[in-house]
C-alpha cells in the first residue's frame, strides 16, 4: 500500500454537508456544492495554514479509515480546489464533525483512537456542549431549566411536562418565563428543529416528536426576552454570543431575531451585529466568568450564548465548539471578523505543531 501523504493539519467536515474527494463525479470541483461562502472560507483556512508554513488539507467524516487517517482529501492553491484519491494522515485535527448516528460516533471514536492524534478542541468540552441536557446538568445554576423527553409517547410527555412544571414552581425567578414550552433537538444546531407550544399542548408535542423518530428532544420553559436587551435603543429578541479561544474572548456579536420570531439564528432569518467587549452587559460577563471557572479548559475554541430576560437577568442558553467560520458575502464586517477568527485558529494550530515537533 502506498505511503499516505502526511499533513501538519487536516480539517474534517461532516460528510452530510461536505463532499468527499473520493467522488468520481467530474462535476464536483469544490468540497461544498452550491455554497461559495463555505468554499471560500475553508479555502482561506488552508491558505492561511500555508502562510504559517503548515501543510494542510480538507476531508470529510466519510473518509475516516483510522486514527488521523483518511482515504481521500482536498487541497487548495491559487483559488482552485483539487481532489486527491489517495490516503493522508495527520496528528492535528480541526474537526467540524458532530455525529449523532451510531456509525458517525464510531468513526469519530476511530479518528481519535490514538493518543498521537490531537483534536483542536478539548474532547470533554465538546461532549459537554454537544448534548444540551448534559450542558444543563453541569451548568444548571446559570441556565434555563432543561429536561430530556424519554420518548414520543403521550404518557411520557405529560410526565415530563409535569416534572418541568414542578421545577418552575420552585424556581426563584419563575416570572422570567411564560406559560409556553420550547422543544429542541437535544443535539441540534443552527436553530433547526425548534418548536414552541403551550405547556398544556402535550398532544402537539407528542405529534412532532413522533414525526422525528431519529431525533432526541429536550423541553424548556420559554423565557421572556423580547425586551430584555436593546441595541441602538431598539429592543428585540436577541442573544449575545461570546467566542473564546484559550480562555479569552476573541470576538462577540448579537444575533437578533426577525420581527415576530424568537429564534435568533441567522439560518432562521436572524441578523448579526458585531459588538466590542465593553458593549457586553456586565451581568453577562460575570455569568460567563463563572462558567469559564467551572470549565477551566483553556485550550479550546467555543462559544457561550446568553439572553437577558425582560426583568434584566442573564441566562446561559448553550455552548458550541463548532462556531461557523464562513461569512456573509454581502457583509464586509462579517468577512473581516471571520477571517480574523480563522487566522487566530491557524496561529494556535501552528503553535501546537511547533510544540509537537520539539517533543
């Protein structure tokens, strides 16, 4: 068998979104089909790696064949993506791969099955933020009450809703919440599979859960936050995202829901506004510091998302170890901030590669 090409860094993307370089289709010339923003962003990622004297490539979860090993890969040079139908390997993985299936979990376990293969993110932090129930269990003093639905059966859902109602009955700030329930994909992202119901509408909750048998759901009380935070004197449903690298805030921005909606994600029609650290409400900075002390994981990239209730109290929504690195082509500020984030990530990767060479 030919010796695999060894790279300093390999980016591994979920194969549900990115296309394997092993494809035989001549029409596939980039790793992301019909998504120029992602192709440009990850092309820029590999370009910055080259500028930092790192050899780097891009591959997908379906290409995993061993610890740090892949059956095919993409490279990027002079604004052109090139497919390579040959094996490659690395000791440094930048992963954009969060599996929920048995096969996906097996591949991720295989990918990191050698101590010589290092993930960019701390695996314990990844596992904590990947599971919304686990996030709440560890950070419950900062977060909105969360309970996992055991099944889609009406009996189980009624019991779970009763349990949530009992928790809210003793919650010190129950006035921050309405009589509605939010149901979310326990392992989801991007604002997908989020539903809002009246707390008594257990039949609808059961119906939606039954229509999505491959998903696991959690329920939460709906926080009243449409007037809790105002930007430029305009109050709207807004969440505040802090991006951390090595324990420091390196970027922060607002995600503002479109009129009449409560979902702040851009994928759901929300808008983005970058802000400076001194524009972050002090109550959120205090809450974020407390969470960071609990995590005590400095060598990781992750985000912390918060809302402010209408009474002015901060709540931790969720964490994310895979913030998007692409940008809105029509937003120059977003492009510059995304490129800044990529540059900082690659600088950290470079430091790790240099350290590994000296060991």
